C-alpha cells in the first residue's frame, strides 16, 4: 500500500504542469502555547502540524474528468499539553495530538453530474472535512470549535454519498468506528452519519445531522446542528449545539457560540478577528467552559501570524481554571 501511495504522489508531481487537473497544497502550523495561570502545571511548549495534500482529477491519468483522487499526509509534534499540563477536556489547541507522521486521507470520488449532483467517495476520508463544519468558527484555535465531542474521531475508512440540489446538500456516510486500528478496518464496528445542509450565500447557512456508532463498547447515537448568520458585510455570528446519549463520549450536551469579523481595520483588509464561547456538559451535571479571542494577521499570501487568548473555566468539570496564551505562525503554499 505504501509503495502504491508513493508511486501515485510521484506520478502526480511529474504531471504538475497540467495545472487545471492537478493541485498541491501544503500548510505548516507552528505555535508557542503557554499555560499562564492554573491548570496542572504552568509553563510553555511548542506544537507543530504539517499537512501536504495532493489532488488530481482523472484527466491526469487519461481517465474521466469526473473522477478525483485525494491524498494527504500529516505530521504532528506535540507534548500534548491538555493532557499533561492544562487538564482541560476541550483541548486548547486544535493541532495538539500524539507526535506522529501518518497518511491522513487517501480516497477516490466520482461525480455523476447528471444525477442530482451525486458524488460517491470511498477510501480513507477525514470525517470533519465533510460533517459538522461551521466555517465561521474555523479560525478559533480551541478544538471544541472544530467538531462536536461525539464526532472527534475522524480520518477513517469510509464510503460517502453526497447529493447537491440547488441550495440544499445531503451527505450520508459509513465510517470505521475505530480509526486508530487502520490495519483492521471495521473490526470494532461502524459509524454511520446523515447530514442535511441549506446554504443561502451572503445570508445564512444551516445544517443538521444525526449519527450512530456501534462498537464493542456499545451503541452511541446523537444529533447536532449549526446556524451561521451574516449580520453585516464583514461580520458573521454562529451557534452550534450537539446532543448524544453519552455512553461512550461522556458529553451528553455541548454548544458553541461566537462571531467572526473580516477586515477588523480598514488598513488590514485581509485580517480576521474572532471570539467564541464553548461549553461541554458532563454526565454529573458539571461543565467545562472555554472563552476565546483570536486575531489572524495575514502578513502576505504565504505567512500569517495568530495571537490567541483563552480562559478555560472548571477544567474537565473540576474547580480549577486556566489561562492559555498561544502565538501561532502559519506558512501556506497552494499552487
């Protein structure tokens, strides 16, 4: 399998001159994260995340143009501060993960243009690239704004169906319930999910989803929803909530609310400001709440700087709190 992947990557790079049929994007996040006060242990550390994505349509290989291939490789380097230093449930940084280098996604998709915008995908798919995506919350660094707690396991073998009709989009997927065991896909059960989305550009976006997980630990199910509303040319507010039966995830209810503002200053038209509140409610009626403000300073098309400040209250439902400061540097390339 690894030899096949290497061959495909090399083959696409050789054919890179076919610009409209080929794309290569790489992004590097590196940050200094400091627990200023509270938590398990005060101090500072570095987190880094690298993702390189290769995309090509069938024309690159002399096949149908509606056939698409996507391969991405990810590398993480982190001391896992939320586990070892902060003690929060949410995870203060969305690039925190066990240090590793892995094949993040590798799948084929085919779009049936004449069949209601039907697209079929199969392979190793990042669940959160399709489901529970609140675009206006994406700049916030705390991982709670990226995906609901019940859906936090992503990057798994899957078969996914997408149907797009006008402003409505329906997604249906079946994923491996335990993506940590890639050598034995679906051995520990499956995860199924259905999502409906209505997108009215320049006004609002709504999506709702339901899911069910069947594993050796039992059956877990839940639902989620999000509303994004543009309140001016520069500002968008969002609200997202999720409910599940809490058998495996231990979080029966969670919500996030926030605002995103483009062009916070007339002299900085490419910068973005965002603020949000996220809360995870646990089975014992205790809750952890994270407050975050962040600013993305777009230095040029390749480099951005992002200072971020978070106050996390009742870490993992306990009485102690923490103040977290993060300074992130983003280096991106897209051909």
